[in-house]
């Protein structure tokens, strides 16, 4: 008689175990972080300035390394010594920076979106398809031949998202995606992000945006995970928010909007 083992467990998009890191000057930024994000989840990473959020994100694709612990992306260990593996990790982890001008540097939008896949050796019709699909997903196909610097800030941010989507990432990491956006651009970006079929980790101080986009929120504070729960539960805990220097805008009711 054979045991019914059922379906094999799904490998999470992100699995961080015991991650600790100190900068060369001795500043300890992370103190043993454990974080697992399943495929398709949308998670907000919240916390005050200096909490270690950026340090954590830079470990996800091997930009920072050398501390304790382990990071796995789609089951693949982040190992900066293994250049071939690191190349694949950096394809899987797509980071959209707060300032889109940090990512857009080519003469045209099309060339910016093609840059990453072309560096992977993709050419011809496949490259064209990647570019068209990525721009179409963010509603920017019509500006493919325009210089990025001629676009509005909100449009440039959407193109920055497209540059990452063209790499077909496992995880989309967004650094303060709603910052400096007018209300219409903020809404348009939210609609785009909700339509994507990728795992999302959103670093933000914008608690209403977290409520709109992410069913789950994690608070990183003092280099440790201080809370990990539904966004609704996190935002409705006033004492928790206050103790980690997080504040809801005046009049915002998380009970009415949190996912």
C-alpha cells in the first residue's frame, strides 16, 4: 500500500531565513529576518526610515551580501559567488526604483524596455514581442518611440515598470511606487499593478496605497519583523502603528478600504 502524498508543495517566490547584516562601519541593519512570500502574493513592506527595508531589498538580488542567513528566490539560493546563478536571480527579482530616471537612460522608451532582455541574449522577434507586451501591460505602447525624458513623471514610472516586466520576473519589487504621483497617475498605476500576474513586494510609507494593493503587510522596524498580518489588521492597530512611527492620513478609515 502506497501513501497518498498529494500535490507537491509550491515553492515560494521569496524565502528569507535568519538574514542578518551589518554595514562596514559596524551599523547593524538586520537582526535575523525571516520572511516567506508565496507565488502571486502582494505584500507591503512597511516601517520607519532606517528600519532596514532598503537593506533587505538589496539582499534579494545579491547587491548586498556577506552577512548571516539565506535568501532564496523561487527556490534558487542567492549566492554572489556564483555569477551564473546571480544573473538568473537578477532576472527573477525586478526592482522598480523610486525615481524612474534611475532606470531610464536610452534614447527611446522602446530601447529602454529592450535593454534588459537584450543583455540576456534575446534578439529579433522574441525581443520585439517582449517589449510590446511589457509596454502594453502598463498602457504605454503608444509612446514606444518617444524619448523617456519627454514623458510625464507618472508615465516614466509606468515605463520603468515595463523595463522590469520585460525581464519576466518572479518578483516585482516596488520602492515607494506612489510617491510624487498626482491622483490620476496614482489610480492608473494601482490598476496596472492589480492586473499583473506576478508576486509583488511593495516598499511604502503610503498606508492607503498598501491597503488598496496588498492584502498582506509586514512591518520591518529596528532590523526585525515586528508584525506580519493582513493589511486590514495591521492598519487598524493604532498602537502598533504608533510604536513603529507609522501614521494614517487624517480621515482615512482602514476598516472601509483595507483588503
